[in-house]
C-alpha cells in the first residue's frame, strides 16, 4: 500500500488575522496619515495603528457584539475608518461600509436589510444618518468620529476617541475560519433594491495577494498610496487591506476631498499610487494644467467605474508623467476583474497601437475566469468584434447575494455570475466594455456602444464631460443623444455642429448622434459614475428633428 500523498500541507486558514499580525511586527515604523481640513496631515505609525485597532476590538466586545454581528461605517476615508476595517472582521464581526451618498430611502433599506448592530459615523455626515435613525430598529449604538476640527458630538451618542481611551485592548484574536464573513457592501440599487455582497476572509486574502502582483497593481512596501476612492465603495477597491498587508505608506483623503487637495498631497508626499473614477481625473487635469502641480511621482493611476478616454490616458502620460491603468470590476467581485497592462512584446509596437490597448479594460486577473456570452447563451469568440455579456467566476466572486433569493437569475446554471456589462474580447484576451445591458443603444437592429461615443466626444479639446443615452425613435426604435458639458472657456463657443463634424470621420454614419444637447453637469451616482438613468428620465420626451 503506497503512502498517502494528498492533504499533507497544514490546514492554515486564509484569514486577515495573519496579515494584521505580520504588519504589526514588520512595519511598526511605517506611517499612516489622514487629511484634516485646515490642518497639517494627521500622522501616526503602524505600531500606533495596531495598538488602537486592538483597543477598538476590545471596545466592540464591550458593546456586547456577538460573532456575525454587523458593524457599519458611515464615514469618509480616514485612519479611524481603517481601524474599523480590521478590528471588526478580526473580531469575528462583519464590516459593513455604508454609502452616505445614497438616498435616505436606500440607506434605510440597506441598514435594515443588513440588520446593522452598531454604526460608526463621521460627525460631518451624521445628519444624513440622523434623518433615518428612527427607521432602523436593529441599530443599538451609534459612535461619532470627529472628522473636522470643529466637529460636535450630539448628546447621548458615544465618541470614538473616548470609546478607545476607556477600552481594554483585546489580548488575542479569536480563531476564525477562512469562510467566515469579513465584510459586506451593497450595490447602488440602479434597478430594484440594493443588493448585498458579502466578502469572506478567504476572498479578501486572495484578492490582496493578486493586487501585489506586478501584472496587477504591483503594490509594494515602497508605495505611497493616497486613498481617494471612497472606503464605502467596494472597500476602496480593497487597496487599504493590501496596503496594510504590504506595509505601504497610506494617506487617507479625509472629508470631501477636492481636486486641489489631491494635487497638493500628491506633490508634497510624492504619492505613487492613487485611484479614482475618470471624472475626478478630468478635474485634476484642468487644475494641473492651470497651476502647474507636479504629479509625476505617480507610477500608477488605476481607473475604474467607467472608461477613461484614450486621449486622457495619453495626456497624463506625456504631459504629467503619470501612468493611468484601466481596470474593471464590480462590488460583487471584491472588486477586481481585469487590469490593462501591456504584454512585454507589445512595448515594441507603435505608440498609437500601445495606447489603443491601454484604453481597453484589460485581460482577466489571475483568479478570475471570464467569458462573453450572447443573448442566446453562446460564448463569443475572442475576435474583438463579437459583443456579449461578461460572465465571471473565481475565488473572490460572490456565489449569491445576501438574503435576496429573487436575484438568483444573476447566476447561470453552470456557476457563472452574470455581470450585466457588455463587452468584446480581442485575440490577446483584452476586454473592451461597450456598455451596461441597460445602456446599450439598439438602433434599427444594430447594437451601438454609448461608451465608445462618449470616449470619442471627450477627446474633443473643448469638451469636459459627455454622456450618450438612447432616446426613442419612431423608425429606428432608439437613437443616440449626446449630452455634453463644455469646458468653462468653451461654453459660449462650442456648437452641436462642431461636435458632429468632429465625429463624422471617426464613426459610421448611422452611429452619429441624432442631436447634441449642452448641460451644466452630467449627473453622478453615489460613487461618481455617470448616472444615465437620470438623463434618460430627463429626456424621455425628446423628439427627433425629423419626426
């Protein structure tokens, strides 16, 4: 009888506890910082962070929480928020980041659906939570965090620093399983009620390892990370967890960061890594061009949420010396799905061809299986032309939403998650997002990408933002309407005819927008994406000129 071969490795759970303990021992001298309006950056060390996190864990236990209880945060990006990121899941509770930019109705639904037990809220956003407090019976305690120098704690509520000062630090973390829930985040509810994605320790652990790979974000101990992506948005793309794992210097943007705040911190602190949605980088571009900030220390700007125009990627690289990296993912994916990095042999290609590749959303990350499927369920070829819905599976992709059985149709019979994003895959494996299923324009039996049109329009030198929506048409069913925000200096000079002439040599005639309207601003969702449903509602009565 031969000796046993299988299962001879240690049964070592992949939990965040290991990352925290490693960080506490290895990176004690490294620093963390938070922007405080009107004051210098607040700074402290990883050793301070570890001590406070264990003290916070003791405070949570003293509040009477039990394993699996939800600890909600209602806060901007800060070191205190990071302490909650670790104290809650390492104690066996579930970190639940609430998006304070959602409507009161959605917020109340989410808090009640998740059955949050405790909420930690920044003082500056507490009024929004206070407005729905009586509608949330599961919430037993509220703790206020002073996020501005003049912050006031309402009577009867706990204050974060006082809570920590009076707490006995936890002396040892409980034993956890890698399948235990670590955190949860709700979708923004663009269709129906918001839905909860629950992340296990294992999912976040493996996701962090992937983000440290050179062929992903290449994060390391040497990086100086500025957190602008909200910590309530898919856990700030999970980067705060990865940063602690690696001992990176981390700076949190604090309350309501503006483009000037970003520029000043990047220049002064020599930031190397900072992510945000394209609308932020459009605003930063305007400021850097006008006032000459030096942002050349940035080695990687991960772009997510929506596609950045190729022209913007080129400008940042050539003019500012800062490299943009497209990525794609979802709340349901912890969230990374693809990263757009050039393959080694592509660096010999002509410059224009390289930028065309980088303007795509990239190839699948290690750990993510990805396919594109048409409306009949047929997997599409990697030809860069055949469109279909992206479907994914992997160790950090959710298997079901939390307590939402009506969403079972988002999962296929053979175990894939249906993302709702429409894309093509080219022969090299790079995906190009063409639309959300609800945003694709169906004109005369042909599918048209609103994203492609938006990218072209935003490359016009007089355009600040552009959103293209489908409007009804008596003959063609739907036609594209371009909603454009001119740059301030071009508000009186930019015309619809100029936009159409700019597009004419670049797209087929049938893809030209039927009309161009100029607007003050493109409405945004709670995480900064273009909110096209509001535009569709605004222009639902639009009539074609030839009707």
